[in-house]
C-alpha cells in the first residue's frame, strides 16, 4: 500500500496537484474520487464504477506524488 510520508504536510500536495480540496477537519486531501491522507491513498467508487479516464488521472496523480518523493510503500 502507498501512503504519504509522515513528514509531509498534506497542504504541499496542493502545490503539486491543482483542483483538489484539503479538508482540515479530517486531515485528508480529496481530488476527483481519490482520497489522500496519512493512512494511505484510496479511491472512491460511485456505484462501483470508475471510468478509464478516472483511472488514468489517478495513476498520473500517484506517479507525480512518487516522483516528488512524497509517498512511501508500506506493508
């Protein structure tokens, strides 16, 4: 599983990814069916459906997070 590194402020993600929303009440960053928080990176299914376009965008975001050294792999 991938998660944001502990030393990363989730607000930094906003500098990398535009169009999302940081919710300080739950300490999560939300961007089009993708939740990013200190516990991990998860997807939100709408009626059990994710389009190919949605999946492509999510993979691009995850790739950008990895390249920016904001993510670590955990067991």
